[in-house]
C-alpha cells in the first residue's frame, strides 16, 4: 500500500505547505498520490481540501514544466467531486494544457482511482514573468 507505484519517481516537495501532503510521484506527465488515513475526513474519505491541494500541486507542476519554469499563481480553480476516494487508494492525474496566452495558462485534469474518475478540475494560472 505504500511506496512509489512502479516506474514513478518521487517529486521533491519544497513548498512549506505541500511538504505535509506528500509524497507525490511522477512518471512522464502523470502524477500519482497514495491516500493515507490523515488525508481523510471523519467519514473515512479523502478530504475535499486535500484533493484541491493535490490538484493545485499537480496542475501547477505541469504549468511550471509547460512554461519553462516561469513563476505563476493559481487565479481560478473549478473542482467537481464525483466519487469518494479512501485511504490506500492511488489517485492519478495527467494534467492537460488546454490554452496558453502571454499572461495565462489554462489547465484541466481528471483525477482517477483505478481508472474511475473521482474528481475533475479546470484551472487558470497567471504567469508572473521571469526575474
């Protein structure tokens, strides 16, 4: 139940908030996250705030890669919770860049457990420019 999925490598989390959520793994453009008990609410399913944090981490990582490491911030994120995920579940997402302008990046992702979509996310990211 623990450890990296086969072929995935752990991402080094450096954000002071995000380091408490991991580990998160990556293989090519796909991210994976194993739900632990402390990610769950009193009903025994992963907390919606944890799922939104995962979405921000993974889609933000994809923006970072797609923009050659240009700093950005989440401007907007729309989240649809479709099914519950539980402790032990492996959640995977392959973020998709849907549009890019000079100042914004538009992303989406289907977060899946065993091929079943548990959450969909659409987000807009403001590019801050390189120093």
